[in-house]
């Protein structure tokens, strides 16, 4: 049967319900769909969709997050395509909606991440599975470390340095752990910053993400030279993915954040 819903950017989407052939163009959402026992329904993904390992490899890669292979998507004949406002571009949505039903999700906070899981359950007839996943994540989040107002920067790029700013899931999770991110005052969600900005921020920690730029321990020295009183910490960027990775995040943070 047909079902009509309004997606998270206000678009009306009509599709066959429950969908039997789903393309997901967001890694965290692809991971979520697998967690909702939709392995048989997922027929397309991006090349950046790498979880859950051992299963996602069986799904054809039909796109990146910023580029698509339209013919490859047409070949898998989706009855629903799911994208995310930040991960994917407006141009991708406009092209795909000419051919297929496209649902746009939006995740900018921890609350949005829980809402996304709930939405995926509702979209795909997996309401109970989504509710269980949300409950399990909430239980894990009860053991999140408490940052006690420590000041942190989460660095995602080098040359130029780029950090996580306002209206992002990562910043929301940092704030949930009690950290202060001084770069929420900067313009943009992922502002470019200079060495002087790091110095002025009076940071307790600088978190160097493993993605999208692959920071390594060899990069510690440049930060220690720049801000010698700030502890650099190499961080697994996948622990800041929304979706099922949230189950592992609390344990990881508790282990690697010495607070």
C-alpha cells in the first residue's frame, strides 16, 4: 500500500509501505537500518557505509555522500531512498526525487539522533525494533563520562584546521558529557580556525579525530608546540556516529577520556 509522510525538511513523500528495496545514502542511517533487521531490504548504500562490518559489504555501493551513480541506483530499483540533510546535497535530492521517493532525515543533536531511529522504525515497519534500540542506547548513555565543564576542541581537519562547531551531533554529544566547546561561538558548523584561535580558547583537551582527516599520534607534537598546556587525545571518529555506534560510545568515552 502507499504511505505518505512528511520528512524532516518538510517535504511530502509517498512510497510503497513497507518498503522492500531501500537505498540509504548516509552511513549512520545505513547502520541503523541494519540494526532494525532490514538486511534483506537494503539494496544500495554509499561507499562510506562501512557498518555493520561483515554485512554491509553484501550491499551494492551506488554512491558517495556527495555524488551518486544514477544508473547504478536505477538498476537496484529502490522503492525508497533515505538521505540526510548534512551528509548529502540538495542537488542529489533534487535529482533523485525525479525518479524515486526520497526521504530526508536531519540529525544535528543527540535528541535528533534518537528521533531519526524512531523515524526509521516508522518508515519501515520496525517500530518495536527502533524502540528497543533507543532504550538500549539510553541505558548505555547513563554511564557517559562527565566532563565537569572541561573545555575541548574536536578537530576534524588539518591545513586548514577545522573544528566541530554549533548545531552538530558531535557538539551536542560533547555538551551532553558536560564539556564546553568554545568554538560554538564561531561562524558555521565546522569552522576553520588558526593557531591563535586554539591558544585563545584556553582548552583542557584537544580531540584529534580519526576521520575525515586521519589524525595520528605523530600530529601530537604540532599541537603540543602550539598549545603546550592542552592534552591532545587521538579519538576514533566512528564513536561520534549516530545510530548503533552510540551503543559503543559510552564505553569508549569512559575508557579514553580521563575525567
